[in-house]
């Protein structure tokens, strides 16, 4: 079974429009560079009940079907950050200060004090509070943060895991890359997936559906896709029609798709390969 990758994006600021989400396209790119695909994504605001329910589903997917899920946002220590607590509740475990996280956070606080030319005071209220950023569900493993050392965390569920990173792209993206490159290299399929398509001008999907069904039935290992557009600035009304899958299967199916299109009185635009 192919491992499914999921993405959860947490934060009121995304749903209110105060900030535009950048994680979805970036995670698609990070996975695509490794021959992988994102199977699903979800957005949720800073509501503990909804976050807990969504994470419970993510942990169930990791446990039951081996999904790998990334969660961005809400792992700080301000009142509107609920992800750490919700993850523990969804798993039914306690929260505890992770010893590695504690050491990294203290190291970061010492560096900041040095940069500011002040004495590091570990018992000062704000410094003690910052340690809450290392309070994770019991059993969690840390995800290194190359930007400021404040780690994220991973929680295993069955054979797979849900990985939690900050909402800041400058931190989240290298942390996601680290997770992929340190834990999931055996899943990489850089040479095992390809897309080939053609621009079909002025046609309707209903006309092409029988051909699409015939191609999928005749060539195992491929999926036919159809992406219609009604107002493209260059092609106007058109359909991008193609096949995707393993290179060997696509190399057989795509010529058959083109041959099938020639039975219609259609104008074809450029061919695309991804």
C-alpha cells in the first residue's frame, strides 16, 4: 500500500484572512521533489475541541492505515496555542517537559541573553514560561528547529506518526524536510511517477469521459485526469487531459490517449510532461 501524506494547518489567522496560507503549496513541492504526493489537507482554527477531534482522526489514520501527517501551527506557549495540549488529549496521554527540548530551549535563551548583553536568569518568570514550549505529549520525539532551536515534536501512532511544527514557514519548512529526509527516505519514488497531458481546446468533459474510462481500464497503473478551464488567458475554454502513474505505464497509455483523441474533431494544444 502506498503511504498517504496528510497536512493539517492550524490557526485563526489563516481562516480570517489575516495571513495567507503558504504551507499547502510548499508541502506539495517538498513531497513532489521526493516523488511523493499529498493525499489530503485540512484547515482548523484555534478551537481546542475541533483541533482535538482533527488530531484524533490523524492519529487514527497513522495507526490504522500508516498515514504520515504534518501539523503546522499552535505549538507555542501563548493562550491561543492549543496544539500540544490537544495532541496529548487526542492520544490519551499526559504532557511533560521533554528533556531534550528543555536543554535546547535553555540553550536558546542563553544565546539571546548573550546577544542582548544581559545576564541569563533561568528562574526569571518569562524564562520559566518559555520552557512550556518543550512540554509535549509523553512519548514524543523532538524535531530539530534550525532557525532558533525551539523544537517541534513527533507522536507515533502505530507504524507511522503525526509531526508537529510551528506555523512560521521559515521554521516549519526545513523541519518538514528534516522529517522526510531522516525518516521516510525508503518511501521516496523519484523515478516512479510521471504525468503526461495535452491541452484539448474547446471540448467538453462529457464527450471525453468514455475515452478516459477506456484508458484506465486498458492500462493498469495509470490514472486519467481532466482539468477543465473556462477562461484561461492563453487557451480560453479548454481541458488539460492526461495520464499519471509509473513511467512504463504512462509511456504506453499516453500515446493511446492521443490516438483516441484523434477520433474526435478537436484541436489539440501543447503536450505537457511533469
